[in-house]
């Protein structure tokens, strides 16, 4: 379970995140939805302890990120916005490196790596150097290395960004599978349809604030719009109206 | 699911980072070339080649028969014999000595006055002319040689004339200068080797340079630093693993360079001009000891500088500037002959420079000097590492865009 309690983060005079609170539960897919620059990535960065919030609290499985950041990171699998791979290492070596940093013993490392390579259908590229990988192959490798330690909580920052149709569908199937395994999945996106079909719960962020936190159906009902996209625009729009 | 964290004893994260960085960079041709080939080999080879060429030229000049066109040789057969004894090969007369020298057909031309024979027999002073061009520096040794031979002959004959008149030759020379050169064969070599410490530092620098850039600015540019920091490992451990990898490469560079200096040092014909050059195992071991603290120091400084840069290119620019720093003590010592004070040994780079020069002079370094040198540099390393760890804590460091 991932919990944000009234977190704030400012860069200079810009309030990137301005009091965000939400809960992402186990066995559920929580979508963080918002336009570009709404503060999604900054919020996620605070969740995986890359940044410390100016104010507020981050809890992962009830562990406070400010007190035990290493404990939090151990319980998280993270696909950050930056997906840089080590291009002179093979896909498997990339995965192994992160597994070792997570403290996995060698035998577990091997079996976890094999399982992920099978689940992500990347057997054909596993032993190739990652230099020259396609965007889809890169994302698969980045996800495999993020999940090698079998974390209960998974944070994915725009996992389908830059993927083609086939790769996107495969990615969605994989996210469903993570949910079925009982994990807490939190992912950000600015693609409405994706959030609508995948998520059990949608947290809409605009201007660094949570403007809605509902199930897709509740969101539609709340706004009186049958179409989620219209509902989304309405929420964001009304927020802008409020702010003005 | 692994909710409780690792249960089995695991390999230290520091080692994981270290081995990964070493493995990855062993696969990079540019890093390998720089660390194991161009850096450590090119330096010594170039150095020794230049040295050999200049030494050989010096040797040639002092030993080689020196052809000198002589005008009016028939007037002074005894002078010509004396010159011949000194290695001068008298050549046929030339019509225009000024032009001959200007056109560089000869380094020096000797003209004996036509009335030399008569004047000599009368015991009168007689003129002997030397034509040369002092702006051609490479001829100065030849001019010097002929001048000295002529003057020596003149003094000899003068002494004989005094003796013939029953006077002591000492009357003509009330003062006698006795030159007592305190240079040893080794210390004479030092002048030529003033840049050797710099070569060694640069080797060390080059060995770790690409790695240092790759491991900080490069990783940031590739956007792999953010996922790396999402792992449950304190950043200082990651930094230390990276520093250790840089050190491993630069240390390998230094070892190869020392080995190369040891081997090619034998090829330099230093002893033929009265110099002694010992670049053997004893020298190498002492240099290694002196320079050991510089290995982590340069690695840390490089990483620190590279951490400020946003891109690989930017880091390269900064690091090239940093490369100028180690040249300062070398320049200082070669242009301003400073008498070494004890505290100077504690200054990183300067201390190593002084120590290596002392080793080259054959004086050896005392335990105190060695201790100061190692202690001073080690203290600086600790400060630099602490500063870099602080820098690594910055939130901005991991973020690429």
C-alpha cells in the first residue's frame, strides 16, 4: 500500500506539488491522471524517495519514507520517467545488476530474472546488449529490472509512453497480471482511455493538487458525463475555473 | 513476494557497483584505449623518443668529427694540426665565408690571415677569424668547440714563448679559475626530466578520466541515475563503488606507465653524456608509494567536477580544465628553483613532484618526506570524498532533464 499524506514540493517559487493526498491499495490498479506538468512525476519521485517532500508524509506498507527510505525502496518496484539502461550490458546483466543492489542471492536472482523475461516475452533479447534496443524493448528491460526483487508495490511512470499498439497491449496485460498477483500498482498516464480501462481507482491531479479521487464509474457519475474524457476535461476545467 | 527484505547474507552493494562499472567499461574501447594504451604507453614512449633524439644530437656534436672550411690553411700548419687533434676536419677554402655561413653550407668557417706565417715568426699577434651565425642555436656547440681549440692553442704557444724567454708562464695568468661542478651524473639528468612527474600524473589522470565522466555525467545523460537511486542502497555506497572503479583503471594506467618507463628507460643513452638514469624497480616502487594517494584524489576530483556537468560533453570540458592543475607544480619547479621546505611535501601534487625529482637525482626520499607526502594527500582525499558525498546527496543530481 502506498499512501501520500498532504505532500508539498516547490522548486523555487514554482509549487510543483501543492498538498497531494491519496491511497493506492494492494490488489488494485491506481491511476495518476493529469495533464503534462500537473505534478505527476514530481509526486512519484517523492513516493520513491528520490526527492524529499517539503511538507507532508509518504508511507509505503506503513513505513515512513522520511524515517526509513531504504526500507521503502526495498518494498517498491519503480519504472521512473528516466528509463536509461546500460547499453554495454545485456538486458539480463542490466536486470542482474539491480537484483544485486536489491540484495538478492544468486540463485533467486536467476529464477526471478528468468520468470520476468518469460512474463515480459523478452527471451529473444535477454542476452543482447541493450544498445540499439527499440523503445518497447527498453521499457520491458527497465520494468524487468524494476521488479526483479518481487516488490509488493509497483510504481510505473507513463509505462506505455512511446510504445506501439502491440507493445502497449502487452504492457496493459502485464499490469493486469501484477494486479492479479495482489500487488499495489500505481501508474501515471495522460491517456484517458488507458486509465479508464485499466484502473480501479483514478486520482486526477491538476496544478499540483488532487482534484478527484474516484473509481472510473464514480467519476463518470460525478460529472454526469458518459465519456471519461469529457469527465476529465470537466474536472480539470472546473478546477481551473476555481483557481481563476 | 519479498516484503521483509533480504534474508540471506548478500554481497556488499559497494562491490556490486564496483564490479559492474569495471565490467561495463572493460567493454568500452575508448576507455580501454585511454586507460591502458594511449595514456600509459604513449607518454613514456614519446618522452623517451624525444629525449633520445636530443641526447643523440648532443652526443653527435661533441664526439663527431667537425668539418670546418679553412681559408689560408697553408699559413698555419701547426694550428691546423692542433685543430685536427681536437676532432676538427679542415675543409677546402671557400671564396665567400660570410655567404657560406649564411646559406648554412657550414656551421663555422675559419680564416687565417695571409700574413700569419710572417707575423708568427716575428712573434707578433695575428688575427684568426671565425665566421658563424649565433642566431642558429644548433651550431653553438660547433662554434664553441672551434673557439676553445683555437684559444687553447694560443695559450699553449704563449706559454712556450714565455718559457723560451726564461719567464714563468704563470706571469701571464695571475688568476686561475678552478671549476668544481657538484653535479652528479644523476642530478645532471634531472634538468632533462623535470617534466617526468607531470607525465606520471597525466597518465593517472587519463586512466580514470573517461570512467569518471561516464559514471556521473554520462549516467545522468543516459538517464540511468534515477533508476539506480531507486534501489535500496545509500548513495554514498554507490559513489564509493564508482570511485573504486575509477581508481582501478587509473592505477592500472600508472602501473603500465611505470613498467614502460622502466623498460624504455634502458634505451636512453643517458650514461654516454655523463648522466645516470634509474627508472628501475626501486624507483617504480617509491613513485608508486608517493602517488598512491593521488589515485583516489584525482578520481574524486574528476567525479566531483563531472557531477556538476549536465552532459558528457560539458563534463569533458570541465575535466580538461582540471587537467591543467597538475601542471602547475611542474612548471613552478622547472622555472623557479625553489628550495624544498618540509611543508611542501604535504601539499598534494607538489609533494609528489618534489619526491619524484629527488628520486631522479638519486638522493632518495626520507621517511619523513614520504610520510608527509602520503599524509597530506590522504587528508585531502578524505575531504574531497566527503565533499563529493555531499554533492551526491543533492536531489538535482539524479534528474536528467
